[in-house]
C-alpha cells in the first residue's frame, strides 16, 4: 500500500472532519476578515495541514481566518517526494497564500514547518505580521537545514 492510500484509509474520518473544519474556519473568518490577521498554520515533516484541526477551529470561533495547507508531497498533495527539489517547490502552497494575501499574515510553523517560515520570512517580510515557531526548526538567516545540520549545530535534528 503506498503512502497516500495508507494516509487516506487511516485518517478518512478525520480528513472529512478536517475539510469541514476548513469550511467552518473560512465561513466564520469572512465576517471579520479585516479585524484580525489571517493565520497560516504550517505542518511539520510527515504531517499534514489537518493536524491543526482543533486549534484552527478554536481560532476560527474567535474570529480569525485560518488556513492549514499541505506542503508539497505531504497530506493530500499528490506530488511525489522525488519531485520536490528545492524549498520553493516544497513551500509553494504556503507561498501562494502569502502572495495572494491582501494584508500581512501570521505564520505558525511546527517542526519542519519552521524551515518553511524561515524561508518565506526572508522572501516576504512585508507580507508577514508575525512568525510563530511551535517546537520548530529555526536556522540562521541564509542557511538551510542541510547545511546547518551538516555543521553539527542542529543537535542531530535534520532530514535524511
């Protein structure tokens, strides 16, 4: 069984709930779009946007617009792992949200999502109101997780 079939069969019920959560989050947020920033929640490695379902719902009930995209080759994105060659490839779904945003957004990243935040934070500082690293990887400016880990500064945290 391939990774996506396993993912879909093992979280089928949760996935339906997550899709419903996105609808609730978007419906509620349209009422107060100008009052509070859009919150973009970026998952970590081996995760998907639906991991944030409970928190996204709570934020939506408090009037925040919330989106929980899947980065390339994660969750319901059908891009093959081998097709993701650069950070631009990997972060494209979040980058599109930033590019389309009418006002600065709040980016929250968990685990490997912190690398996404660092990459996009350097590229789009004017589009970001705040970066929130939630138990996330945070590399120095201009470094990749691979170079940071290769130098032995990431404490053994890294990608294969």
